[in-house]
C-alpha cells in the first residue's frame, strides 16, 4: 500500500467533512500505526490531509486531487 492508497481510504471513508482515526485506518488497511504514520506524514507535508484531534481529514487541495483522480 502506498500513500495514494491511504489518501483514497481517507477520502472514501471520511468524505469531505468527516474524519477517520488512526485506529480505523489500521483496521481498514491492515497496516500498523507506525507504518501508516510515515505515509500520513508524507500526505500532510504535501498538504493533502490535515490531522486533527478527531482524526485525519482530506484538505481542500486534497479534495481537488481526489476528485480529479477518482470521480
């Protein structure tokens, strides 16, 4: 699984306004939290996702990317 697959999971599960927790991502992807963390940090540095206390959310820039790729 790569960072784009992780972005897809966040986009698909959380939508444009929701959040997905690290635990939910672990369950959905089968990856450990430490394996996910490096991929999530890459997505954050590219400004495609935000991290909140509630979980992870796709950013506005990320929404544009997701919509051009998967819709």
